[in-house]
C-alpha cells in the first residue's frame, strides 16, 4: 500500500513531466545530442523560470533536498531554474527526465539551493553551475527578459579555435563573413576566453564578464556558451554561429582557396537594413 504523501509525490512527478519547460529542455538536449554537439555528458542548460510557471506543477514549499553553494549568488535569491544534471547524458534526458534534470530554487540568502524536483537518483546540478549562475547575473543586468544559458561542444566552433586566431574581433568578423544572417543574429559578436579549467568559479567569473557584452562566449578547444530570452532563440544563436564555423572549416580546406567574401561595406548595409548595431571595432569602412 502506498500512503497519501507517496501518492501526492507520484501525481507531482507525473505532472512535472508535462510542464512546457520540461518539454523544451527535453527537445533542446535531444536536438543538441543529435547534432553531435553533446557527446557523452558534454553540455548543460539552465533555464530561469517564474514562480507562477512552477507552482501549477510543484509544491514549492517542500523541497526534496537542499545543497550548499560554494559560490554564493545573492543576486539570484529566490529564483527558480530547471537545469541539466552533472554527469548526465543529453541523449538520455527524453527517456529519463527526472534523473537528468532538476528544478531548483536559490534560497533567500543565495548560499543554498533547494532541489524541488528531479535529480531523482541523488544527482546534482551541472558541474558548470558557477558559469551558468554568474552568466545569468551578468545577462539579467543588461536584459530583463534574459532566461537561458546554454553550453555545448559545437563541433565546428571547437574546430575553429584550432585553426583561427583567438582574437575576438577577427573571429567575430570571420563568422559574420561566412553567412549573410550572422551579423543580424549576433551583432554583439563573440567573446573568447583563454583556455581554462572548466567547472571552476574562475571560468564562471570570466565567462560572465564576457556575457556583459556578448551573448556568445567561446571556450577554446572546449565549446561555446550562449545566452538568450527563449530556448529557441538561444539554440538558434549557437546554431547560426556553428553553421558559420562549419562554412569556415569547409572553405579553409578547399584547395582552390577563398575567391571572394562579403565586404565590410556589405556587412554594414546588412546591419542597417535589419536595424542592428554591430559591435565596435570589427568592421573597417
Ligand atoms: O561535462 O560540458 O564543460 C559537461 C561539460 C563540462
Ligand atoms: Zn563542456
């Protein structure tokens, strides 16, 4: 016989799986894996949720567990997130969301998180939680609609960090030149960190500093971070940069070399036509 509180937990667990934000996490993680950007347990996503989105599915008064943060985030006090789990494989999220995902709330002090649902096998949030939380703080300062931080190992972006110089301005310009859409999708260009050990507070801090000016931050020989207001927009941002990097990789190895490019004047015309402002110092007109 199961008792009443166990029945309540079963009802809650079933209903959470039907929440739109869980479905979005499942679709995004599966698509990223399908595209080859998230081998093994590579990649992580965190999605800022409003309390009103969560309460129809969850009893937020009764956390399942609490865990201490070793990097306090008072700026995110009382905020809810759904996040991918540490060591979880993106390909498995769709079949096992309650193991691979978790809904968490930062407590009122910013020193602890309450786990409200998920990480059912005793798991915990992504190892890149410092980079995610610090990037959320940075993006919320410049965009009140900001909600998503997404990290993956997008293949051609990663490849390009071996073959292109790592200067942010010239890397940005090369990406803009590869597809007409790029300057429109990311006029704010890309930030690039030096190689650093992942999972640390330090890489989190440095990523967040770049996020003040760019929604895309590249970790050389590792992958990319993207920020956005919706899952589609953030996915599309990384997808567009990755497509540009793919074109770069294809044409760089083409025997005939590059015969012509989109000129800086044409890039400027594009930006004007689409009403975007390219970051300073990339185009020379
Ligand atoms: O293992 O991608 O950067 C997840 C990661 C670490
Ligand atoms: Zn990674």
